[in-house]
């Protein structure tokens, strides 16, 4: 049995944040019914890339362990089916613009009157108040939150992250909030509303960068691949390419400079402590890269590993999966010919399990309607 076995999730969400949250619940045993409009979740048409059946890999990446039913909420019969589903659901997840679900009588206030135990999660771009009319696209939130202002080369333009990271963070926040509300329901029997928005998720996800601003009143700036508070902690050029080095304390720094043949640097006043290394990072980086340029990335990786200095090459995504497989981390799930990243959450007694591949559009519509006794 999965940790969430017996939990029914009505998933009205689409694109990334909501589907990631509901897939997480499904991975741990919840039954997830994905309610899709005619035409389906729009990511079904976001292609290329595609798999060998021509299906969007974007859609496949966050929709395993779900059953699909197509419902046109503007059609009376389909709306009744949707209401029947939420009436039985333990969890409802939606990421429409605030107010949309209320037009169909599927909002938290209405649903909770007939299903008081429901945990109802709403995901939006900018909350349900004054920002309710703003569209919540990840790159937009990366821009307005300040994330882009600290991403990219120090002397170059601001840059978005290479994945919709705010959607991912919001999805994880939503899953966490849902699980907390379910735990509270275990004690009280009552459900509650969970609200997650992309802007707050971005600001909280900026972590130490947000903390720096709140403590000093000064917005951090870009440092490229270097760390704003630690040095050496970033990419350095070896003979054949970049090498990531993360010397996070004085001991690791001393081992680093010993290995590259410059042991005296650890005792120089301008490099003896981390604050001094940060202040003098330009000079320090030049000295380190002069030595690194004498060997390849692969040679330095082996040398640093033996010395206990955290370092590694800048790999592509395929290289990341290869490393995880080599370390025995089982990074890939495969079911029904669909390969997806495995759940990153390990439970010793009730681990995540892939029971269903991502569904075809309306694949389970007839089955779900029959269970509910609705029109077929």
C-alpha cells in the first residue's frame, strides 16, 4: 500500500505546477483523476520534443499515475460529473485564474458545503487578491520576482533559468501544503483551503538572496557562476573546459590549493578566511585558473576526488542521468514504454511507485463515468 492509498484527488490543473503536485500525490498511492477540457491539457500540444509515439515529452514528464477524463464544464451533463467527482474527492487541485471555478460552482466555498473534509488547493500566479487578474507564467514571475536579476553572467544580461523553476517550486509547495492539510484533517475531520502562488514561491525560493535583501535593504546582483558569499565556489576553466569547484570552508580551500601546487595561498592574509577570499576573489580566481589550465577537467576531477575537494565537470542532462545510474540512485521510471524521472523522495516502508503511465486524452472517461453513475 502506498502512503496515500485511499486518497482521491480531483485534478483540474494543467501545465506544470499543479500537475507536478498531483503527480507527487499519485506517486505515493493517491488515485488522481485528471479532469481535462476538450482538447486536453495544453501541454499535450507543446512539441517538439516528442516520444516515439509523437506525444509531448512535456506532458509526459508530470502526468504519470493519473486517469484522464474529458469534461466540458460549460455542458450541463459534464459539469454534473465534475461535481460528483469533487463531492467524493479528498483533494481538489486547480490552477485557473481566481474566480473561474466559482463560475461553475466548483470553488472551495461551494464544494466544502457538500464535502466538508475536502482539502482544496488553488495555485495562482499572484494570489487571489489584487493580483488575481495577472497571468501567472513562469518566465514572467522569474522577471518580476527578481530571480532573473541574480541569474546570468555578472557583466551580461539577466537570464531566466533553464527550466520553469518557479512552477516546480510552487508545485512542491502545493504538495507540501496538501499533505499538511490532510494531516490536520486526520485530527479534526475537517478540510481546508490551501493557497499557493508563484510570486511568493519565487521570493521564498530565493532563500539567501531574499534574506540578504531583507536584512540589508540592498538587492543582490549577478555573480555568474560564482557564489555571492563563498569563494572559491563556482566554475573555473581547466585546459579543456569548465570545472565546478565548491570549497565551502577553510579546510577544503587549504586542500584545494595544496592539490594545485599553491599551498602558500591558504596562509596569505588576503585569502586566509572566506570573507577575505570573497573580497579578493578576482585575484584568487586568476591564480587558481593559472594552475587549472595545466590539466584537463577529467584529470582534475580525479585528483580533487582523491583529495576530498568537491569538484566536478559541467555535464549535460544525459550526463546527469548517467552519473545517477552509476551511483545506484535509480533515476528513471519506465512503464508502458514511457520513461520519466523517478520520484526524488525515498520512503523506507511505502516508497513511490509508478502504477500508471501518463494517460491518453479521455483514456479513463468511460470508466470514471460508470463509477459515478453518470451519463456515458
